């Protein structure tokens, strides 16, 4: 079964019809359902997505809570970041001085490597800049 990581921007674009990436996100999530991909994210991405929906959508809290409902119903599995993941992510952002990776992005890269996930649904340019994975 194909495992694919899902980033904050992908969740946001999929759930917010006004987002410029809504169309491509919808197509990818439909493909994931039709082809039975195993979608994976981190608890850090869940926190970030919740905060983004809460603060940047008309529906605010309603949209953020609906997202949590989707997660609880199994939209994707949530991998908890470990203390080791956090240390590796901090080392990664320190080592890549020329990049502006968020700590959440760095955690995503580290967890993807730990789980050997090579593909991501992401619209964040940092996923492409990282260069060690395929952005769908």
C-alpha cells in the first residue's frame, strides 16, 4: 500500500475552497481515496493545521473542529513526534542555514525519513527545496 505524507498546506487547501491550491488538493485526496493510499501526518502538522484553520478561515473554530473530526474519523494516521525527532529537526534547521524551513517542516522531513515515506502532498516550497522526497 502506498504511504503518503500530508502537510499542513495540503489539508488547508483541501478544506478551504477559496485556497488557490484547492483544486489540486481535491484531486490528490480523491486519488488517495480511490487508490487506497495510506495517508500519514504528524501531531505537529495537526496542531499547525488546527491553528491555521482557526485563525484564517471564515468558519474559524467550526472549520478547525471539523478538521479534528476528519482526523478522528481516520482521514489519515497521526505519527507522534519523539524527542529524538525533535533533536534531529533542530539539527536539520541549523545545518541548512540557507533555507527557511519551519520547525514543523523539519519535523515532517525527519519523520518521513524515519518511516521511509518518500512522497508527500504538500504545496509548501520547502518540501521541494528539501529535495529528498517526491511532492505529488
